[in-house]
């Protein structure tokens, strides 16, 4: 029976609020890439040091992701996300007061720790308002927040940085986090499709269903779908982290564009990714509702997209024209990012509803390992290369090849229908 119109309006209204939060989240990630060059000049940092800062962020981001399930069990989504957003706002402010390499490292690591649980919790909150067959589009909107941040927030941050300095860009992101909390706290309520957290004010009698999980976690984590998708998303996220940390520097130092141009062009790959993401996810939801298999829509389609992306990036070191290099990175990133929400929807499908936050927490924490590796390795490659342009292109080529390898693995091993049946049979026996 279809949900009443007012329920669907509320579902999409609250999903939009979660998208806004995720835009802020990705803006906090992207700000390092925007301010990397002026920050390096002020503090005398090398490319390897900036890369190390980017990787240490993803180290604590990965650690924080493992706490998602525990947070979902001990508190409500309303307060969990509000506290996390306030922590993001506070984490980078010490850099405004006392700028040094040590303060930068500590601030970014604290930011990563606070952001780690947010992805699984925002997806759990959004999915609570959407049934499993309809989660592709809301998942795409949340994943597309990275693109929205780079399309809208990154150029604005570049303008602020050029006009008022990098400290002003950091303060702007802190203010956005506080403003979101003002909107979130009075408006949020949890939807009917996922029960999560203590839900004192949000569920009442349903709270009993949020006790211990009905199936051992290891049964979910050892499925071939979970393992192969984890490897693939790690490769995807390594490239995403490289883009976040290094793309403006690649455009500025490697290709010769101005700082404002580089910050504005940061949006180009994200525009391509957002368009493909929304088309694939909305079409996938419709086809899934009409009987198409999850393996076709949520495994084969995104894996082929990653294959296309990796193969495009392999040719980047052989391109000398700056405009063509920008086009290759943009199209390659677009195909790469477009499959991410479909893979997330697949993982939420194979686990019991009450274990969604914990499963996504582990999945996204493992994903963060790619982010841990990507920025630092890129910094080392750039420092060792003959020119910055050659170093950045070689890094994109290397990570593209890794993505191709893991995409083939997912095509061979992942089958959500099969693994959902395995997990849910265990649930019925428990």
C-alpha cells in the first residue's frame, strides 16, 4: 500500500535536510584542498606533509566509522547527528587561532574522528523514510552531496580564500555546521522502515526491537557481496580522497590555472558525477521496482562504471593539453562516483533492518582505508616526480588501475540476492 502524500513529502523534506548536512560534511573535507597552497606557503609545508595530513584525517575517519553501530544503539539519531555536526564546527577552529603543522594535524584528525560515524548514521536516518527498493535515489542524493559541495561550496570557499584568506574559509564552514543544528533539532523524526537507537521520543513501544542483533555480525561481513564491494569502495574512495586533497593543487600547480580558476574548476568532476549518479540511481529504483535484480542494477552497472573510469585515468600521464587533462579527470571521476550510492544501497539490502547502522558503519569505515592511503601516496609521488603535473597524473593512473582490478572482482563475486538469502535465513533461525 503506497504511503500517504504527506508522509512522502516529510520523507523527502527530511532527506533534504540530511543532504544539507552531508554537503557541510564534504565541504569540511574539501576545505583542505582549497586552502592547501596558501597554507603550504604560510607554514612551509611540502606536498608529502599535506598528503600526510589528508591521510591522517582518513585514519581517524576510519576509526570513527566503527563506532556508528554503538552510537545508533545508545542514543537517538537526532542528538547523535547534532553533536557530530557541532564537533565538526569546533574541530578546525584552533587553526584560526594558532596555525602550525602540529595544530593542523590534530585538528584534521579530530575532524576525521567526528565525521567517521556520520555517513552510516545519515544513511540510516534517510533510509528509515524509504523502503529498500526505493533507496537508490536518496542514497544518490546523499552521495551526490560530495558533488554539491564541490559545485557550490568549493568555488565559494575559493573566493573567500582569495579575498579574505584561508582562515575565513575555515570559519565559514564552522558557521554552517551550527546553522544546520538549529534547523535539525526541532524538525527531525525517524521514519518507519528502520528502527535505530534508543528512540525514547521517536518510537516508544518499538524500542524493544533495537536490542541485540538477530544475526551474528560475522555472517554479514563474510558474504562475498560485502567483501568484494568493500574492496571496490576502498578503491573508489582512494580516488575521491585524492581529488579532495589534491585536485585544486593539480589544476593550479600542475596545469597552470589560477588559484580562483582551480577552486572553481574543482566543480567540473562533481558535475559529471552528480548527473550520472542521479540518472543511474533514479532509473535503478524504477527498474528494481519492476523486477530487475539488484545484481544487475546495483552491482554490474556501478562496476562497469568503475571499469570505464579506471581505463580513462590510465591515459592521463600521456596527455599534455591542460583542458583535455581536466576533461579526463572530470569524466573519469563522474563514472567512478556514480556507482557509489548503488553499492551503499546494496549493503543496506543484505542486512536485517535493525543492523543497518552497524553494517554501514563497518562498511564505510573500511572504505575509509582508501582515503587513508590515497592522499599520502599521491604526495610522495608528486615530490618524487620530475614535475608536479607528471606526479599528479601518475597518481591518478595508479589508482585507476587498482579500481579496475577491484571492479572485476565485484563483477565476479558479488550477488546481493544470494547473500541476502543466506543472511536472512540465519535471522529466521535465531
